[in-house]
């Protein structure tokens, strides 16, 4: 027996009505897609605010550098990933887009790990708490960027 039951049990009334072209256009205008560059900009802005706050509170160079490395370990690979994804090679087709996505993710992962090890090697007395705080903040910015996304072109996204 199939997981979803018998095909004969399904009725066409159970499925929602398809959207008309006008309804689909209105839906797209009400909730526009978010630019990847917007997410990168928000990530950099909140990361810079975090580093500034650490600098104002701690007033120690090691604290600021540790916080900045934590933000940079996430932000730099994300920037490279967005640059790869935004390249024109994605328009060639679905298979090419999938390949570019996975290669970009692989590069992002390798670059993140390399930057973590480079940060540990570069800093003698490492402030793990501030480093991890910067990483965590930068990773969670994606959710913040969804909340504070730019308004739609027609002002319908209120």
C-alpha cells in the first residue's frame, strides 16, 4: 500500500485552485525575494556593530581582533559564496546552477575552516568567547535580514 493511500481516494476538490497570473503577480509584489547582497550587507553591518561594541566595552585590542576574526570567519566565506552564486554562469541551466551552488558551498566550508585555523594561529592569546560570539551573531544574521528586509517596490509589503 502506498504511503499516501490509494490514488483513487484522492479527489480533485482536495487540491487548491491554481493562482491566476494576476494573483501570482500580486503575491510576488507583496513578498519580493531577498537579495543575497542584502543579507551580506546586513551581516557586515551587524558584525561591525558587534566589534564596535566589544571595543567600547573592553577597550582591549585583543578583544576587538578576536571579535572581528569571529565575524570575518563567517562573513568572508559568505561573501565569496554570494559572488560565486551571483555570477553569470547560473543562467546556463539547472544543472549548471546546481553545480555552481554545491561548489560554492564546498569553497565556503573549506574557506571557513581555513580562516578559523588561521585566526587561532595568528592570535597568541585568543578570546574564544568573543570569537564565538562574532561567529554566532554572523550566522544568525540570516534570520534578522529576513525580518528587516527592504520594502517591496509598490509599498505593499507592510
